[in-house]
C-alpha cells in the first residue's frame, strides 16, 4: 500500500552530500573535466578511488554482511545529485548502481558472487551491466547474446555505459534453459569505443565470441534481477538529472547577477526573471519526483509495482526538465555559453544523453499509462 513519501533530506544525507561536494570541488572542477574528455582516459581513476574507496560510495547499496555500507537508494540518490552537478567522469551509475543491483538480485550465498560484490563495494574493481544505456525497465529480456550449454557466450551489445573501465561484465543472455545472467571477465570481450555524445560518460560496444561466462542467475531470478537493476538505475538517474538541472539554474542565476547590459544588471530584466522562475519551479517539482522514486526504491519490503510507478513518474517528468534547464542556461549565457571553454555544453550533452538513458520520457509515459489503467492512444 502506498504511504506518504518523505521528500526531505535526513541529517545523514546532508552530511553525505557535504562530503561528496567537498571532494568534487577539490578534484572535479570544470577545467579538470574539460581537460580529460577528449583524452584516451576520459574517466578520472584518482577521483573514483577517493569516492569509491575512501568515502565508500561504491558500496552504498551493498549490505554490510557483503562488505558494503548497508545504505539505501536514498543515499545513492544524494550522491548522484552531486555527481550530476559536477558531470563527474566516474562509473558510479554503471558499476555501483546497475551492475551491483543486478548482482544483489542473484545468489549472494555463492562464494564467488559474494566475493565479486565485495570487491565492487570496496572500490577494488568496477563492473558494467551489459545492456544498451537506452534499455528501459519493463521490456523483454535481452536476446542479443546467446549462451550455449557450456556457458560460452556469443553476441554483441552496443552503447554500454561504464564498460571501458570495467573489470567484470554482468551479461544477460538467452541459453538452453532460458534467460540467464552471466559474469564475464571484461578482458574476454572485444571492446569498441564509438563516439559518445556525452564525453563525460563514454559508451562502449561489446562483442563476445565464445567468451566463458559464469552463471549468476537463471530463469525468473535472472529476469527479476535485471528488471530491478533497470528500475533502480532509472529511478536514481532522475536524481542525477536533478543535479544537472540545479547546476544549470544556479550557474545562470549567478551569471545574470553579474552581467551588465544597457547600464543594468541583466538579471534585473523582468522577462529573464520570469524564465528563471519557470525553471526554478520545474526543478523543485523534478526534485520531488526524484526523491519519491528514491524513497520507493529504498522501501523495505520492496514493492515492484510501486517502484515501477514511481520510476515511470520520475523519468517522464525529470528528463525534459533537465534538458530545458540546460537549454535555457546556454541561451541566457549568451555567446559565452556557446564556447567549448565554458562547461555548459557538458551539462547540455549529459542532459540530452540522460534523456534517452534507461528509457525515454515518452517510453515512461506509455508505461505509466498502462500502470494506472489509462487507455492506449489510438
């Protein structure tokens, strides 16, 4: 049964935000991000070591008995807000959220699976869930990869997030017994690097040619683990999008408060105030939707139907808000907003890439209609 959502941040969440923000301010400034994105190593491994290992962020969703922090989706959502606000080039979404959640849905009593989760939680290794970043919850089990009776996997998956740094891959594949999730060493996959629109989250194309996989879960358990991973990823992605939108709003307010035109501060013009007020209202509403999704995902016991509804609402609403906030920021910054040296283009690209990640807003609106019993469009 639905309960009244708690949209406020706890003291623990505020402290977590402050710790993450301090690290990002020190190690992930705009100049540092701009300096990495066109190099051979767009990710920042030193930053990830601090966030994952020293702060323990890689293990937020992992129970303490498996070596994690025993936190919840609410805390992970706070982290993603801050990472979105810095467009931080780290594999938190792909490894600490998507791959880790999928693994937690498998048999964690298995020693090898538990050991892998422990390494991920400690920041000693990263993993990637081998599905396209555009994969949405509620869809059919992926069929791009096939497994034979010996557990050897063949097939290709395109546009996988955070696979370039991964040591392990969690691969959905159809085998003789139906759906399965398999662990594959990333070194056993051929990894291609297409040109990514969002250079702060580069994608990878994976090809498996008889790679040996270790079965993590099969049948309904595999399908349920994958679905929960995609739902969790979609719900928490909304918090990243809120972080992007908030940075764009804050940066634009600051800029318009300093820029002068016709002898006046540009931000004093009524038309611009109205535009910023509209963005502010959008961001406040988006934050409420994202916080609700995180709260439902964190609830115990976990309710898949409630989670599907909350995630659909969040993604249907928040994705367009992040894009609009970024577009308004670029326009209201004028000429400087069009330059490569200004970080605004990073936020616009992250917002646009996130708009199609884990299901488009239109896809989530269609899912929402089905969930609440509205008739399909004729």
